[in-house]
C-alpha cells in the first residue's frame, strides 16, 4: 500500500512506520509506548502532538513538530476508516527527517535540562561544591565500606566570626567571601571531598588507611592556606577557621554520630581561641554540659559579685619604676574555684554576656586606679583594660568610656585600652573611626599580643595607637630560640620608628630583662617583677614605694 502525496508521488507505508518508529525510539520507552501501545493507534498521533506541543522543546515546537504530526494523525485516521488508497497532503519526506532531527534536538535539550536539575540537586549553587545531600550520601557509603577503625575521618569547620562579617560588610560580600573560602579549602584538601553543608559550615571527607593522621595534615594545610589575606569587593581582610575532626571507631556506624563528634570538637576549638583544630576524644563529651553550666553561671556572676580583677604591674625596664598596671579578669566560680578568662570568655562572647562583663571590668578598673592615685597622688599610674571584639563593635563604646571616666573621676590619660590585631583587622573603616573617637577622648590605645596576628605594615602605620605590646611567646623564647631575639628586636625598633612605646609581656628571667634593655624596650611586665595582685596587695605595693622623684626598683612581689 502506498500513499500518494499531493504532488503525485507515493511514499511506502512501511517506510513511514519505520520513520515514525525510529523517531519514537529516540524518545525512549515513554514516546514509543505513546505511539505504539496496542489498541491506541487512534490516540497515537494525538499523544505525539500533545508531547510535542507541551514541551519537548518550548522554542519552535509548533511549526517544527506539531503540524507534521497532525498531518500524520489525519492520514492514520483515514487508514483506520478503510481508505487504503487515499490521497492526502502528507508531509514530504524531508519533513519526516526534520521531525526526527527536531525530536533528537528536543530530547538532547531535555537530557541537558535533566542533567542540570540533577547537578543542582546535589551541588551548592554559590560555591559549586557538593551540598549536604551529596556529602551525606558519600559519607554513609564510606562508613558502610570502610568498617575498620581509622579508615574514615571528617573535618567539620566554619568561618570564625562570620555572622559579624556578614552583618558588617553585607550579604553580597559575605557570599563572595564564602566562595573564595571554598576555593582555598579545595586547594588544601588535595583531592579529598569538600562539601558545603549550609551557611558558613563546610566539611572534608577523608578515606583510607591512616585517616586520622591524614585529616590532621589536611587541617594544618587549611589553616596555613587561610593565613593569606582575602581580597573581596576591593577590601583586604583576614579570615580564620575553627576545625573539629572526628575519626571512625568500632562503634561509629552512622553519619549522625560521627558528625556530632566533629561538632563537639569544633566547639572546643572555638573555646580555645579559634583559628585551630581539635581532634575529638571521649573527654570532650562533657563539654556541652560544661558550657551550659558556664553560660548559666555567667549570667549571674556580676550580680553575685563573683568576678574579680587582679592587677599586674607594668614597670620601666631602665629604672624599675612602677608606671602602670594591667587589669586581669578572674571568675570565682562557686563550685569550680577561680577560673581564668581562657575558660569562659569564648562562652561569654557567644552568648553576648561579654558586653555586660566588659562594662563591669572597665568601671571597676577605673575606680580602683582612682583609689590608688588618691593613696599616692604623686604616682603617675595608668591602667590597661582589654577590650573584646564584641565590645569594640558596640557603637556607643566611646560614649561609654567617657561616662565611666566621669563617674570614677579618672583622667583620660590614665586609661589605656588594649585591643588585639584580629579585632582591628575586621571592618577597618569602622575600626579606624572608633579608634579616632577614642583618641579624641584622650585615652591611650595599645595593640596587644603583637606579632601573633596578621598585621601589614601599611595598616599598622595608619592605626592611631601609641603602645605596642610584644607577645610573651616571643619574650619567653629569648635565649632558647635563636630566631626570637632578632624578631623581638625588629618589633621594638618598628614600634619606635612609628613613635610608639613598647611593652614586653611575660618577662621572667634576668637574662630576658638584660636583653630587652639592650634593644631599647622601655616597659615590661611579668613575674620577674610581680605576678597578678589582688587590689589590696597592689595598694600596699604602691604605698610602699618612695616618692615619685626618687623611685627605686620595684620590689619583686612574687
């Protein structure tokens, strides 16, 4: 049987069915079934037209696919009606070929769209890293395959103080930062799977023999990679990360348990000062309960008068004269005894309690300094108070400092505020504005723990600070580490070149004192002179000194 076209030539019906079958086969089982299901010949063309018009390819579908199919449908219906020798305006052969080509293109587009949907379902759109779903699937598979201990490890990390950066710089800059952060992680991971779980949380999956040691090696590479400054939206900034590591043991069969352990280790890394990694151990499981206890206790510590300030003398290294003191916070915990700030400051910062505690420290230190000055009017004593990052971010800090000075009667020049490099390097424009305002009040400004952060000389040159404090990690290695002497000398000379006073922290031996004098360091503090003293002890020390005109060396108070 042949069809005669309007032009008078005939197309074999077998060739037509073969062409249609080939076109349908391109669409896979769905299209094939729609055209050739038994008893559904009448609906075949309608189904084909519906498929074509509904969206095999949105563009040009009507002209390229739908119309030829409608003509074929009309011919099929006439055949079913018994007209086996009909003349019909059947599409030319080339239209059938074009229809087949259009189907191929449409199906290729459909396949590409499907591939795109699958990719987006398992990848993070911002960083292009595997997302939580893909990571958990790979993690579960690794645990099921690697049943022996120390064969699977995960690194769980986030960006330190990301919420502050995001709120301060804007979410657009925050997204750019996360994208660059992700690139650094991928480079440091060296082939291990890196995923973004959400927000600023990332993971690295390590598999194979010795997973624990390899995870530690990756963590060190990550921390090293983050030491380089980030250039985002025309701004240079320094970003660190805290990392928790968990390694599978005989009891670890689920992703949930190992992730929990990595999370516990991450929080311990943050409580120890951030920018470091901690490997999970069973002892850390008590940490959440401990943090809960500290959090509850801190909220009542000020009212219960459990907080205490100790004062460590700062002396003139050349004359031994007492010239100042640093206020050091302690917490007399009702059950755990005296706690140092390293134990509870991280908790206070996370809960926001640090601002209220900082207010108390500032007011108490200024009040105590005024008392000592009344006791010894000729003693030009200054007090140094540490300001946390959360306090420094408070817009009313300069006004609060001014109110405390007025209420305690302390002269502005007798107060020095100590800030770390990391505090100043976040949001430099706001930091400079706040420092300028504090400088106009007349208070001193010191850069604490200098040498442990990431200061650039150009930035340091613009800071309105008048004092550099050399970190005790440099001073403590003097005489033992051949590099510490030249480094300490360079810091002292740089401070002098910038017109700053230099204070050495942690002076404990006569040899250290002699070397610091030799390189021109003016001031120092440490147990060679006196350890932290209670307020009463410090008053007695100040009262025992001779008049200012004839001060002698400071008595070593232990």
